């Protein structure tokens, strides 16, 4: 059923799976060494955004511009995953900034 709700081509599911996998790893490490777990959500979004950006040739978009950049075959909700990387990075930055304001 999920395949009908989230139509994508290529490896679009990585946008959803990668932040969860990174967060799981970071929560496990933070629990083992007794670190503060407040920042893990924002950090996992930022890390996944960097990985996805370079995976989907995001630097080409900066070099060539929007008109000349090669269209990716990896999409989620019909949006190329390199743009999801930008969205994830912005949300991660906002999340971390809001936490920094409280401490």
C-alpha cells in the first residue's frame, strides 16, 4: 500500500530511511556513553542531507545551474532527492538553532 502513497523512481526511499538509520545509530552511541540526546534529531537530518546531496549529484546543480543540471532519476513524491536534501538540511539547522536558543 505504501508504494501507492509514495510514488518514486530510483532510490527515493533513502530520503525517509537514512535519517532514521542515522538517528538509531546516534541514539545507541549516545546511550552507551551517556551523552545528551537532545541534538540527535537535528544532527541526523543534517548528516543525511549531506549524504543525499552528494549521492544525487547536488554539487552539479551548483556548478551548472538549474537549467543545465542533469535531471535525476531518483525522486520521492516526484521531487528529486537532491532537493529533499536541501529541505532536510534547513529543517536540521532550524532544529539545532531552536535547541541552542534554549540552552
